[in-house]
C-alpha cells in the first residue's frame, strides 16, 4: 500500500507539469491508469422520451466544452454505466475521488451518484421524529436542492475549473461567465431558446442564465431516465405496485429480510419512514431517507487530495492541511440550513454535533457497473472497493481479533484489549459515530436507540453474502423505465 501511494503522489506531481489536455498514464495492476484529465464521455442514448427541458439538461450534462480548458463535462465523472459516479475502474481502485480537467488536481471526495437525488427534500432540515438531519444535496448538504447542485462542479477548481464571478469557494456562490458565453453558441442553443425564450440571452443576466443551466440539469436528473424504478426489485412482488416479472433467488430473499431486519440497512437506506418522500414517489422506495450519519468511515489515505498542497499552482483548490486534513461532512458545510442553522462557526468541525455526518445515498444502482471486474469506490471518500467490503465493515467495524482468530467487540473510543487487532482502521471522525460502543442489535434498547445499526451486527459470512446479493438487484435496467408519474 505504501509503495503504491508513493507512486501515485509522484505521478500527480509530474502531471502538474504537463500541458493541459495531455493524458498521463502509468501501469497499475496491468492496466493504464488515467490520473488526469479523463476522456470525454459518450452521449448516452435516450431510453425514454425526454421533455425539451430534460433533453436540454442531458445535452448540457454531456457537453465537454463547458470546462476551462475544454475537455470535461459534468458527465465525465457521473456516467450512467456506473450508476452516475466514477467512470474509471483503475482510478476507483486507488482513489475514488476523480481527477479534474487540470492534470494533477483531484477532488476531496468521490463523485456522489445523482441517482434518485431528485427526491431529496429541500434541506438540510432537522426531523424531530427521526432525530436526524435530512435533505439537501452533496455529501455535506451544502446546497438545498438539485438545481443548486449543478452550479458548483463547473467552478470547482479541482473539477471543471472555470473561474467564477463572485466567491471563489464554490459552496459560497458565484457563477461562470465563460460557461454562460458558451451556452449561447452550442449545437443545442436553439433548444435552450425553445425552452427559455428566443430572447433568453438578451432577457436574462449571465447569472440568471447560469441558474437556468442548473435548472435544466436538475430536470434531466429528475427524469425517468435517471430515476427509472426499473430494477429486478421493482419487477418483483416487492415492487410498487407488485409485479411477477422477477422472482428473488434464495440468497436475494434472505438478503432482503436481513436488509429490513438484523442488518439494519433500512434505518438509513429506505424512504419508508419518511411520508413526505413516499408521497412524492407514490410509495416506491428510494432506498435512502437522505439522512446524515457518521458510520465511522476510515480515512482514505490513497486520496491524492492529501498531497495537493501547492497554493501557487492551485490557489483556490489546494489543500492547506495536507495529510492533516479532516473531512467533517455536514460539519464542514459553509452554508446555513433553510431554517438558518449554521453547521460550523469559524472553521469546519468547530460545532461537535455536526462532525463527521455524511448524507446517505440511494443504494439503487450501488452495484451498477459496465463489467463484473469493474472496480467501484464506496463511501464519501472511496475507501472501500466492493459491496462485500462495505457490508463487512457495517458488520464488524467494532470487532478486533487475537492471533488465534478469536473476535471481541470493543468501544471505538477506548480501543481493543491488549493482544487484539481491529479489523478496520479507526474512524476519520470519532465524534457522533453510530454505536461507538459496538452494541449488537440484540442488545439495542430504547435508551441506546439505533445503536445496533453499525459495527457489530453479528452476521455470518453467508449472511453478508446474502446482503450483497440483495443490493445487486437494486440496479435499474431490468425492465423498461417505470418512473413516477407527475
């Protein structure tokens, strides 16, 4: 691991010296790995009849001229073949966060899939019944809705790298005048005018045009092409409405029962407990409630962002803390909630109750991949590389073993007894970790509330495999799209 990390860092430094548009390749596991920039995505074929604004949003999403320099589209890091997240197997294998248009620059987090993000409530807001924060968009909830999400990647200096008019921190606002200029002269400009008016580029200010850009992206991301509800699960008797087009295997059925039972996955990854979401989806499960939680994810030491410390070459996207950087999730959200709640005062993480909370994504499409050997990166930082690893982490995060293989549960705050080695590295952020003591589900009480969700589920290897098998049937594409009717 150490050797691979050194190679990666060295290559990133070399990449920074290359001219923009050059691909830097190195051999890793008998494959060439792009460390930046990535190739432009192919425009995916339409699988449903899109409305004009949805079609416009899709064309803009795949437009690789909108970065600075040209070459990156929003879809570069969010491809349909992988469930709208990281497109390169080898990069996922060592990083998770993707390289930007400027060689040598990486984001601090992996691209969050926008599958079913359309149903996330405006937020974040605190739900007193569920005792958790819900809604908003991005891993840290820094924008209230899907339309605002589209504003940020184009002006993120580690992603599409347009220089914004206004605040340089993408989360603080600003827009790209250069992107707006390009929108006025693209092959789809007539469609833009059809949707927003023939005089749109005279009628609206550049900032308003940029807002329409985000609105159209959100329209496509909300369409039945992205939110298709067409998985094997939807085609089974458990779909809404029930169907008989697919019958779960024995393993998938056991996994389903574990998912909604001892595995506790439903506690965050089901919308059944949120009536407002269920009403919008007409009872269909998004397999997330869009809540925020700290499940104790370890640091991803392979993330090139930790080495991105050169202020001179990247003044608005460098990492001033280097390897000391800590991602506080919701606790690093610079924007207030709709109700005015601030998530930090002066510096990220200075309000303890928000430290380390990340938004739970939909598990629909979680195993979507172009081939069985394609590596996907999981969690906000891409630290895990397979669903098997993810399930094992949820099951045994609080478990340590002795040399003979004997297991013992331990409190993450205290560490394991002498002679025992933890199965997983410690959480990046210890504050707010769910079930930090490692209580098993059988001992969870009303006093400990949901403590049994993570860390000591007491599942055997077959049950872990069953949970993986169940999640594999949540990817769309088994049937024709069956989206929610407006």
